[in-house]
């Protein structure tokens, strides 16, 4: 009977550990992923990374282009295309054929800071980091500094210095930050699993305590989690002491 009770106690501990592990694993696997929400203003916005993009196009088979000022007006409330990584650059190149047929130069939201002698993004006034200038080119320009803008070639993804006022019109891509939406769909499931697990653990513990009370009156449910130190072999000094006592006890 004692052996059966010990087996039951061991099973209870295993069940408890199982449900604790189940709760932890469920918490990781059931977490909802964040969604990115783009503006709902009637335009077609494409999410990519943490941003949303709106490619402005004209009538079918007609590549519509705009001056820099017109581009800013069409993207009022947002920013012109801002490209800060190779992935973003490739995204624009890969999607452009769905909007424009053939080559299109696209305005980038860069301006030349003549005081610091660097390019900056209008979006957050940050200094240009990633770039993709045409082969053999760089950010140096022979244009008047206050009249230097940058365009991206939609067919190659390469960048080119152009005049902000004298150049022909270019394609327009508006950009804005996506709104991150936290998913809470997993919370009801997680709460239900926690409640069920706690109830089952309490039920198993209560059954074992009841059985133990019948065979060992006065015991407590705390005995189920009583700590039993592991067996330790005697130290060398203790062994010598025992041997000495045995020798002294010999006739």
C-alpha cells in the first residue's frame, strides 16, 4: 500500500510538471503576430516592412509623371519615397512593372544639406546611410547644391543626381509609417488553458491527499511536496572515524 501511495505521489508530481510545461509552451505558440495597418484613405497602399507605399500611376498604358512640387502636393500628409535598405530598394524595383510600363524615374525624398555637405531624408531629417548610386557614381554633383535632388531608376534600382527644377517630371511613390496592431486573439485561449490546468492540478492533489489521509491520518497535503535531500556518501573523515570505532570495539 505504501508503494502504491508513493507511486501516486510521483504521478501527481509528473502531472503537475506536465501542465506547467503545457502552459509555458502554449504561451509561446499561441502568441499572435503583429499586423501592420496602412492608411484607409481610398488609395491603394502596399505594406512592406514597417512602412506603407502608394504608387501613383496615370491612365492605362500611360506613364504619368509629375514635377517635384506636384509630387509633394500629391503626397501631402505623407513623405516621398524613402529608401533606407537594399530590401526596400528591391521592393520598389520589383513592384514598379505592375504600375509603370518601361523605365520610370521616381522622386526620392532626399535633399542636399549644404551646411553639412550631406544628403538627408525629409522623413526624419536623418543623414543618408544606404545608397545605390549608378555604377561609378556617388553622391557628388556638379549641380547647384540647392538644386540637387535624387531619382531612382525603376528598372535598375540605381540612383542618380538630378536637378530639382530643370529635370523632366518623374514618377511618384508616397510613403508613410505603418501602424502596428497588436494581436490579442490568443488571450482567451491562454486564459482557458491556465484555468483548466489549475483545476486539474488541484483535483489530482485533492485525490492523493484524500487517499493519504485514509492510510496515514494526520498527514498534510504539504507532504506531497516535502523535500527529500539526495543521498550523500560519507566523507573520508567520517569513514576513517567509523573504521576507528570498529577497531576499538573489537575484543
